[in-house]
């Protein structure tokens, strides 16, 4: 039996991860511990313990280790305050994105004593980057964030790396590209519009693009580093299967593979898949704060290291992603 704990399990990615781990089939006998400040849903057909817990509190974290399921072999540490959320509420960002991760690591360290160290999988973001960047980001590019979210993620990455170096946990850090198209309602992420300008028009709803003031604005050349939800969740499963010795010696950070698209290319894909009427549903209201933060993130990475670890990449850019999302909308699934 492999016990997997997922924090942030009531969130978007946490809510689809357990099913993906089951569907993958590489680990046949799974049980789950799902924790979130909002009551998570159980995993159908599998043993799952669901707990409503504020993971900024050490005693609440301890509950993860005292269920009938036993000590987790793997922890997917996904809970967090998203980019705009932690920029707007700095203290909450510090508490959840740093303090709570340190408490989570200390608990995993204590419960790893005398056994195989717990695999501690931490989801980070390309928001750790900022300042002058090379044309293409590689594993040796230094991260200098320009926002509270990226700073919080980078601080916690350092902790995960250090706990791993000391043998307290078997840490794995994945920096995610911006995931597009995110279903549901807009998130409190600065990058939420990158999904919104596709999702809302495909549902026949107006979307506001905070970059540029019209379809002809030069600001639409703003490029982003993207991955689809399907490929991202596949990579979430893969990260627990990478043999520890395959990671670089000095860091457990892996930038998941992605591809580059400009806001203009996204809108072109929308028009190609759903026609000019869908494009007309996008209105432009330039938001300099939003644009500044998203512009500070890199848009081109070298995929060779993550591909060598068995991670996957989207093929074909935005058009197949918009097509898949349209199919889901048409089928009433998104
Ligand atoms: N979605 C993306 O494009 C993206 C990109 C980069 C990184 N990430 C990272 O991936 C992870 C999952 O992202 P998501 O899109 O599913 O986010 P989400 O906002 O949907 O989920 C986050 C969850 O964390 C929970 N949470 C917040 N504070 C908590 C607390 N104190 N105690 C317990 N739970 C708490 C929330 O209730 C929520 O369910 C996050 O760490 C995020 O930073 C996501």
C-alpha cells in the first residue's frame, strides 16, 4: 500500500491529482489523505481520508500523520495563496506560502525518522524569476523574484532543497508554467487572464484582457510560458517516479516543460477554433500592475533537463489546447 497525502486537495490541481495517480496505474495499491482549509472531496473507489485543516497550524498538520491510513509515503504539498492573492495580502502570503511549508517540512522530517524519507513534492512557479533574464532560462539561471508570490515560492524551495540535502525528506520541486486553459471561475492569479481570454469567450461570456488597449496594441506581444492542464497533471504523476539519483546533485528544482505563446497568438488560436464572434467577446482594459508582474516572468526555457527526467511537453502550441477546451465546453464538462 502506498499512502499519498495531498494538501490543497480542494483546489483545482489538488482536486484532479488523486484520480490521475489512480488512472496512471504505475502504483497499483494507493490510499489517500486529502487536506485543505476547505473540506476536500473523497476519491471515488479508493480509500481516502478527507480532512478540513488550516495547514498554517502545526497541530493541524500533525493530523495528516495520525489517520487510519498511516504515515504518508509521498506528500504533494499544493496548498498556497496564488500570485495576486499574495501580492494583495502580503502577510497571508508569508504565512501560507512560507511559514506553513516550513511546518510541513518539519513534520515530514520528524515522521521520516527511522524509515525511508517521505517524498515531499512541492509545487513552485516561474514567478520565482524576475529582473534581467537570458533569452532562454536554463537550470543554472538564478531566480530573483519581483513579487511576493515568487519570493514565497523561492524561499520554500530553498527549505525543500536543504531538508533534502540533509536527508530529512526526499524533496522534489516542480516549477509550473502558467497552466492554460484553467476551467472554472477566474483564480486570484495575476496570470488568470491567460486562461480567461480563451475560457470565457468559448462559453459565450465576455472576457477582459488586462494587457493592451485594443486588438492592435503592441502590448499583445507579451509572451508567456504555458502548459496544458492535461500535460501538467501527467507531469505531477511523473515527479514521484523520477529516481532520486537522476536529479542534478545540487538542486531538486525542475522547471516543467512548456511552450511559448504571446497574448496575440492566444487570441489568434481562439479565432481559428471558435471564429470571429468569440474573439469579439474579448475587451481590453490595460492593468499596469498586472502587466508588470506577468512581463517580469520568463517566457522561454530550455526543456532538455525535464525531458531527460521523463516529463512531457505539449505538442502543437495553443490551437490543440483551445480545441480540447472547446470540446469540453460543448460537452458541458467545463
Ligand atoms: N494553476 C497554475 O497555473 C499554477 C502555476 C504555478 C504554480 N501553481 C501552484 O500549484 C499549486 C496548486 O495550484 P491550484 O491552481 O490548484 O491552486 P488553488 O488556488 O486552486 O488551490 C490552492 C488550495 O490551497 C488551499 N489553501 C489555502 N490556504 C490554506 C491553508 N492555510 N490550509 C490549507 N489549505 C489552504 C485553498 O483552499 C485551495 O483549495 C499551488 O501551490 C500553486 O501555487 C499553480
